[in-house]
C-alpha cells in the first residue's frame, strides 16, 4: 500500500497525517504553528516535528510529502504573500524539506490543495471539471479542469476571493474594490449584523451574542435565522446572492459539473445554498447552468491532511 505524508499548514495549527492512496488516514496529529513567536525558523521547526510524527514507523518508505500552505506558491515550490506566517515570503519550502528528508515534496496553496482532495475523495469525486470554494475569514478557491488542478503560468493562481463582483463596491484588504471576499468573508458578514443593530433593527442576533456586539459570529446569525429572525435572513440571502453572482460568471467561464463549497461560514447555511442555486439557474447561460450541482464539501475536518497527501499521488 503506497503511503504519503499530508501536512495542512494553518496560522494556528499544523495538521499532520500519514495517508494512503485511497484517501484513508492511517494516523494523524495536530501541532501548534507558533506563528505568534514571529520567527520563520520556529514555524519551520514545528513543520519538521509534524513531518517526523507522520514518518515515524515508516522507515522512510513513503511516496513523498505533500504540504498545503497559505499564500501564493510558484512552480518551484516557493511561497509568497502569506501574511499570517512570519517570513513566509520567497521561501523555498519544497527545497528545504526535500533536502532534509531526501523525499519528493509537493507544495501547493492550501485551498488549491483542498480542491484537489475534494475532487479525488470528496464531493467532487467522479467529476471532470469542479470549482471548490472555502468560506471563512477570507474566501479561497481552487479549480480542477479536465481532471487537472488549474494553475497559472507560474503561480498557484485561482484567487477567487479577490474576483470583483461590484467595481463600485467597498475596498478589500487586498487593495481592490468590490471583491467577493469583501461581501461574504466572516468579518464582513458580522459587520452587516452590527450595522443593522446600530440602525435600531429588531433582531435576535444581539441577544444570542449576550448583548456584546464584538461576540457576534456567523454561526449566531445562522442560529437567529433558524429562529425566524428577519435581519439574519436578509444577511444570509444577500450572501447567497453575492456568491450566486460570482458562480454565475464562473459557470459561464468554466462550465463545471460541480461547485463544492466548504469552510465554517458555509456550515448549516441552507438558505445560502438555495439562493446560490436559484441565482445560477436564473442568471447563467441556460445550457451551462442546467446540469451544474452546488454541493457542501465532503471531507470534513481532515480535508487538509487527506488533500495534502493526495498531492503526492497526483501524477
């Protein structure tokens, strides 16, 4: 049975596992990233611990090491633009660990990695062309087209979160205006709830937050909607409309069979999914929209480990 090391690098935790070609996890563990220490070397040392854990007992007999990392990744396995990790700029991540372990190493953007895992083992299984989006603090995306992970000329590309849906829209943290992330990222969803409360709207959201607006989360907004709250319903409906507009363009561009949506913001958001499907059916080219399916992600909390291991088997 062929095995691979799968590493899911996050700003807070590193999830590590030993995976099989069929997507099963043989063992797994979580390690603190320690990014708050402000040192690139500290984070690299934690990555080393995570890989050592996964390799322990294998005698080094694995096909390789797959690493999903935040940031832009080029075709050499260098990482750029990862603001939550100290010194993660022009970092030769692939070379560092290939040299240390004398094993093949594949490095990919974290959401591209998730997309590949969902394509092979999750909600996108059996499809030919699939779009995968994760909704959380930001919006990440990956595309598998004709059975291959879509990358740019040199870089990991597919920055779906920074596609413009309103050129007159508010400014995003990336510097652009009207990015989809600026409308459906976690902080901006919460911002809408706070604005409604300050405008004097009657809503259960503040009650669920214990009267403390700084405690409001998307989960509370979804809970309020389940209790019949009108403001919460308006917020979730608009999130679905914004995402529907984004996916309408992507359906027209890529003609996918499946759109997979994951991440914490998407969990338990039936209204969002229903609105996305309705918007695509109404606004996309009819022939392109008629067979596309919009599905929740299927791999769960271990998605990053499974997907990173799958990177090693992608050839």
